[in-house]
C-alpha cells in the first residue's frame, strides 16, 4: 500500500482546486452564473431558483417551502411531527437531520426548561399569554412582584393580601399587616362599599354627591335626584324612554334580546364573576335573578326632612306639614293622565284650585327636590324580603321613622314629635322591571302615597290620613292599556310618599313579579359540582398537580387537554379519547 505524506496530500488538493477554478471561471467574472444571482443555499442558477427536488419527509433534508422540519423519522412526539409539517409545542428543530431539542414556547400554558446546558433561561411560569402585568412576565422567565403563579396554564393570583402590592383579584392594599373587614379594604383586599383606598394608605369614605367618582362609586353627578341615570347612591340607573332602554353595563338590567352583555351584576368591578365590560369571568357560577331570585332586594330611597308647624323652632316651618288633615285626591293630577315632569318629579295639579292640605305649587315643588334651608336630604335603602312560595318581595314597617335623630332634629332646629319621633318628611324610591303582565303592587301606609309607572299616575292615596290600602294590578289589561305598557319592555315604577302629621307613620310595599334580568355571581369552586364558569370541581380533591382540578376549578396540565406536556413525560396529546389513533389515551407514543 502506498503511503502519502501530509505535505504531498495537501499539494495535490491545492492543484485540484486550482484546476477546477480555471475550468469554471473566466477572467473578470464574479461568482454568478450567466448573469444569475450569486449561488447560495436556496439561491438561483441560470437566473432561476435552485431545484430542491421533491419534499421527502424523514430524509433528513428540510424542504424550504414544504416542510417545517425534518428530523429523519416519521414519528410524532419528538419535536417534529410525523409528516414534517409542524414543529411541536415545546420543541425547537434548528438542524435538519438531527434530533429536535426541548425549547420554550412562552404562552402555551406549559412551563418549560429549554436547553439549560446551552445557557437558556428556563421558564418559571406560563399563564397562556405573552402579556406582562398579570403576574407572569411577558417572556415567562420571572414572576412579577406581589404575585404568585402556583399552577401552570392558569391565571396568576395575588401572593398575599396585606403586602402593599395590588395584584390578582385585589382592589386595595391599605397596609394592614393583618387584613380585616370594616375598614374599607376587606380581608381579601376587595373594596368595601362606600370607600376609596389609595395604595399603602388607610381607606377613607367617599361622599356620594360631591361630583367626584371615587372608590366603589359607579358615577357621581353631584345631586340627590333619582331617575337621571345616576342614583343618589352613586350607582348607575337604566336610561329608558317609554319602555325602550339603552344598554348600560353596570346598571343591573339586562335588556331582552340584548347580545352586548353576557351578564350585569349592577357594578363595573372586575374579578367578581361579571367583568367591567359585562362579560362572564372564569371560576364563578353566574345566574339570572329570574332563574334564581335572591332572598332580598335592596332599592335606593331618598328622604327629605322638613320642619312641621307643630314642632318648629323659632317660627320657621313648612306650611304643608302638620297643618291640616283629610284625604285629597288629584294633588298630582288625575289617575292615568297625571304625568311626571321632565325632571322625573310629580307635577302639582291644584294650582288655582282649592286644596284642603297643600299651599300652592311653590311649596309643593319643595317636597321631592333639594331646597336649601327648607329640607335636609338623607339617602338610604329599602330592603325587601322574599316571601315564601308567593315569590313576592315585601318591605313592612308599621313604625316608619327613618329620620329619627337626623335632619333638623339633629341640628337642634326642630323639636321631636310624638313619642320622641321625627315626623314631617317625604320619601322617593324607584325600581325597574320587565313587563310581563303578571305584576301586582300593593301599598299600605300614611300619609300621601303616589305610584307612577311608565311616567303615569297609577295609584293615588293623596292627603293627610291614617294608613290606607291601595294596589296596582298589571294583570288588568284596561290598566296596562292606560299606562301604555307593552310586554317585554322595561319600565320604571316610582313610589312617592309623605309623612305630614305627627300621629303615626307606616310604610308597607309589596312587589310581586316586578323583575328584571340581572346577574348574580358566586364563587362556587370547591362544592364538588361543576357550575357555570368552571371546567371541573372535585371538591376537597381540588389542588395543584398534574391531572388534577385546580383550586380555581380549572384543569391543571393533564393528558387529554390537547397540549403535549413534555415536562410530565407526555409525548403527544390530541385531546380526544380515541385510543386507536396516532396518540393513545395515556399520551405516550412508543417510538418503536
């Protein structure tokens, strides 16, 4: 056998290379062929593209246009799909013909380590998105301060209530080392009604009516008027004209056939089941109140306190209070034709007509309007309780004195009346309902009571008198025709009342079938039943870990979720229960 020295072999190689160059290149030519572009991988010859030949999966050559990868085999689950059309989630296939390597794919819901040996930074969280500010950083490589991301593929949550960092479902952090209820920020760091909480500072009460929307206020128009779109409790009201309403997220009313709102729980706060845009949120069971009516209903009420003739201090009093007795109809117009004014208040109908208990339009217009130095306004709620099998809602107080030790008495400018009570006041409350033709409203009380439905007078118990009964029966088609009601539309019922004589005071209101469609959401995860908004619920078995139902009732990573969980030794996951296809039901493919 002849042996060549290294120097002779090198010389031979150089001579061959020189001869090859002489045969293929002319003086003055560049490295292009016949005016074509330079020859590179995937470049051109003779002015056209290189012919790569047919794409053959598993030949170890990645066809530039027809293949996503080629790892020299036809097996899925190893990074390159069986047909070479897809680089599988969690893999990278940088070198054709070579094995694919585990990579990272932030946003796929799987926490992946990547090629740590090559210096890659492993993921520490993956919440199925690439957005920051939600606990898991945009690159999935870090958890943001104040957050905890215990379960891969799920929303991150607040690390701890009381750490002074608002995160997850938290709305406030008032700096308490031991979070408590009743100070504006609850023990779960949610705002309590009527409070605002600046981060790291003690919470403070908001003032509804000061024109500044703060804390839990949905609105603040700077007045105590009802029916103008913002209630005196700073809660959004429906805006309706003759039964036709505009869709307003947060007003607590879902309009018939409205597709813009999935829910409406009467607020615009997120993370309570119904989002700030009235979309359903995961992890909550949300039902319509028409399906499961609540045990109680609270409706806002506005009181205005006056100084009556009998108990005045210094001779300052309102002439309509504690002056005369007797029933009197027609003070605010004839039944069914008496209309609310453009400001939603009753219109005085006795101008130029003798009145036994009132003293003219100017005095009457002060009854339900804020008037400095004449009345003092107090805002509250009436709580109506559900009545057994009838399903009606009742407020009943035979000793109705909501302003005792308030108003003018509290200021020392009016003496207490009989039995130490504060008499001489009015009340106004409103409620919206979807007309079905089955509604019945009954009232018992003193003194004046007027009920308006769809802006028209539906009940007149005017005058100074003892407790009287009255009702509005919307099953009566003659009544509903006079009130111009149409089934399926939303209408407002308004109850105006006045207490004008210091003998007794009672208020009994019953609403039967006066309902609107609104949403009630509850966090039900852990009760062992898969409720609306939940993917799973195994009760006490909920918890972290592969294949388990999480503490927020969303499936953790598991075989069958359609995502190959390579961290848990899955090699495939087609998301079905067919055990005879390419991916068996244990999510493991035998490469053999």
